[in-house]
């Protein structure tokens, strides 16, 4: 579901917003703009575009392996969000310009600014990744295991 929504929003953004005016939502709390990111989060390592598809492929494989043995609904949701986010951005890295495996990720959501000046611009996949990781961290702190059991009080932080 995350991948489908991410691709649809990116397609709409590239066909509607690119070259046009930003769309103001929620009274200017969020703007939909068009930008492309060759790097990782916060445009880090933008000269090393080729490494991101490799990392994402390893992460996706590890997540698929983890999800297969997960019995907890909440862990399944967390890992599914992370997996969907990783795959959404991997699709851009593989298929978008400037060339295969060096593609730039389409980002479109900007908080409080129509040019991304106050907060990094992000996309649906980034949001899913962030929420999934936050949920996984919360589950860990709560002592919830992927197999559906709870850790004993002395086994978790």
C-alpha cells in the first residue's frame, strides 16, 4: 500500500507540480512542491548515488526475512512501513533520471515554506520509513518482541 501511494503521489507531483506553483495545504502548514534528491536524508552523500540502491536492496532483503518470522501485528505494521518506504525510494533510484541505479528521489512535502527552507522536503516513502522506525523503537522500549511475546522486565531498556 505504501509503495502504491508513494508512486501515485510522485507521479502526480511530477506531472502537476513540476515547473508550476507549489500547492498550499492546511493554511500553509504544508506545501506540495517538486524537488529531486540525489542523496540520502537531508541530501547527504549526494555524490554517491550509486550506493543507495545497494544499501536499499540489502535492507529490503533483511526486512523480508524478518517479516516472514514476525507474529506480532504491531511489528508487522512497523516492518511493513519500513519495507514500503525503502521500496518506494528504491524504485526512484532504479528508474528515475539521470540514469538507472543513479536515480534521484522525488520529494514533495515541505513544512511551513513553499521552498523547503524550514524543514527537509520529504515524500510518502520517507514518512512511512520514519513512522515505521519510530514504531519499532517504541515496541523495543515496551519489550514487545516480533514473535508476539513480551520481554521480561530485566531483558529490555
